C-alpha cells in the first residue's frame, strides 16, 4: 500500500513538473512576443515611416528640381513622345537635329522647374498618413510607400505642375521650339502633328519623380541604418 502511494506521488510530481515546464515555456514566449511588439508603439512606427518618406521625397525633389536633374539622368530624361519618333528621325535625317535637341532640352528644363515646387504636396500627404496606412506600408512591397504617395498626390501634382510646366515651356521658348520642329517637318512632308506638349511633359515629370522616390525607398528599406536614424533602423528591423 505504501509503495503504491509513493508511486502515485512520483507520477503526480513528474506530470506536474512537465506541465510546469510547458507553462514556463508558454509564459516565456508570450512575454518575449509582448516585449518585442511593445518596444515600438504604433505612433513610433508610423513616425519612422513618415521620417523615411520625408527623407526620400526631399532627396528626390531636390535632385530633380535642380539644373540637369532630368536632362542628365538617362533613366529620367524626357524624350520625344513615341508617336512622333518618326518625325524626329526624319528631321535628324534632313539635318534639323538641333531643333529636336532644343525641344528636348526645353521639355526637361520645364520638368525640373516643376519638380522643385512640389515638396509641400508630398509633405501634406505624409502628414495625413494614418496608423493603418503605416502598417500597410511597413508590411508591403519595396515600393509600398511610393504607391501610397502616388495614390494620394497624383491629382494635386497634376494641378500644381501643369501650370508651372506651361509657364516654363513658354519661358524657355519650348512651345516655339516645338512649333519649329513640326513647321519644319510639315514643310517637307505636308503633314500635321497635334500633341499636347504640356500634358506630355507633366506626365513624364511625375513618372520621373515617383521613379526617383521608389529608388530612395528601396535604399532605406535595404539599409535603414545608413540613413543615420535609430528610429528608422528599429522600424524596418521589425518588418
């Protein structure tokens, strides 16, 4: 009888020990997860993302808004619209390449003028980012933040940039150069080309800005520590 009681006691002790060990592990895991998730608040995470976006936008718009920001960047340089490539080739063939070059330079100068004044639009969109937006961006792809900006600024950018581009095109005689290109072409081929130059340059300029911001976003995600911000490092390490 005594042996039976001792055996039962041992079995209970062993089972209790196992259960206690499992309980300890669960407690430890929960504690660890809680500590990790609470090391940064939701506000801090969104604050870090806003900082990253602001840095990327500032870098991109300053670069593109400077002289040759578009013109000397092979990936962003605005060229003749695809539908008038035949016109360009024909003019160059007949020794009128300088007219084409002047038109291309004028388009890029207009884009540079417009890019230098759009920072405030991006900053407003960044300020209005919600916590939900922030977590979607954090868990999104390499250009999730850029897509957020594109979705929330395209309309405002178009409204702001087009008048600047129209004015800039006029200021540097781009409209005149453009007209010269097609007047010269029409003298030879007796055809007419109708292209919305300001609209084309506005679209290409916005494409260039978002392309540049996407490049900056990828850099930040890849190496947040290189941005010199402890908060950015923590935010993207949690991703």
